[in-house]
C-alpha cells in the first residue's frame, strides 16, 4: 500500500543518512563501506533504536539490500533533513486524509459506482459530441457570433526580444602581469598550507592523479565532496584553489583546497580573493 511504501521510504532515508555519517572525512572510504555492509544487522538495530522506527518497516532481505549498497558510493549520499521528513509526515498523516474527505464519495467508494448502463450512455454522449474548432494564433473571436471565427485576421505585433546579457567576467581569470622591477627587494612569503603539505600529499595520492600529476575534474570533485562541506562553500573553495581554470588540481592546488576546507570547518569565512601568501609557490 501507499502507507507501507511511505514508511519504507522513511526508513531508507534514515539508513542512508546513518551510513553517510559513518564515513571517514578523508581516506579509508572503501574499507569503511565494506565494514558497514558486512554488518547491516547492527546498522539496522542502531537506526531502529536511535530513530524509534518500527523494526517491521526495515528491509527483510539483508543480503539483497547489501548487494544494492555495494553498487553505491556512501560518500555521495545526501544528509537527511528533518524538516523534509516532518513535511512528509504532515502530508501523509494530515493533509492527504483531509483532502480525501473533501472529494465526492463516488470518486473513491466503489459501493457508490455509477450503474453500467449509465456509464455506457455517458461514454456514448462524449463520443458523439463534435470537437471544438481549432484555435489559431491569428484568428479573432467576437461575443456577437458566440465565439465563431471572424472573417478578418489580426496580425500580432512584433515584440522586441532583449538580447542576453553578457556573462560577468570571472574575477579569478589570469591577467597580464607587469614586468617585475629587477631591483625590488624580495621578501620570502611563508605558504600556510605548506605546514601540512606532507599530509595533504598522502591524501592527494589516494585519488589516483593522472600522468601529469593532477586530479582531473571527476577526481577533484570526488575529493572535495568527501569533505562534507555544503555546496556554497565547495564553490568558494574551488574558485580559490582552482583559479587557473583548467578544471584540474595539482598537488599544491589540492593542498590549498584542503587548507581552505579546514578553515571553513573551523568557522572562518573565506575571502572573495586569494590572499597573496596563500598563492601556491609554483604560481607566484
């Protein structure tokens, strides 16, 4: 029934949210996912107790459920939003029953069905009724002739179409650099992400960089999504770390991205432009 399917969907939502919450932030995703699938019974018991869900609403075939999970990537699951669950519960328990009460009883009560003869007569009446004349974008109708098409046609005025606005320039686009003064004093800038570069490099290697030593678009996206940041902050991190615009991340850009992720998780607001000492050394 629809109610049982709704309860199953609610259980699945909580299961997905729990599996997502158990995944590590950076490395070891595949190992942890295998452990969770191997012990689904424990996962079910935990969600059953923490969310107070009827155990009868959970999937009964653990093996089949586990087989489906092996085809998925837990790190890409969305986190559950309690607001959406509350709205669904309100819809199922209050709104739909109230709507059903307002409908004519004949629509859902088979005890009051229309007699067969009446149905046949109604269908015959519909079948013999001529269709209305087709409407034309250039045909005018008048009240005097009851809606019949007038002899003359009206031409529609030409509406000027506003040309699309040009796309705003990317503030991170490369600009022509002014030649440096050879007599200017040079000051060594300390690169903050460099303090944990070895740790970032080890994580970078787990995402299988290509022959050029870079993460391509798909690998880079997977790496950033594994940090569990929201879409807006991931957009800012990408704009700052991948500002060269080639759609890839080298080891320094990846280290910068992880450095920015940690700042967001510490509650700091990212700037609109990259700080001078944050620029990767190879790009200075």
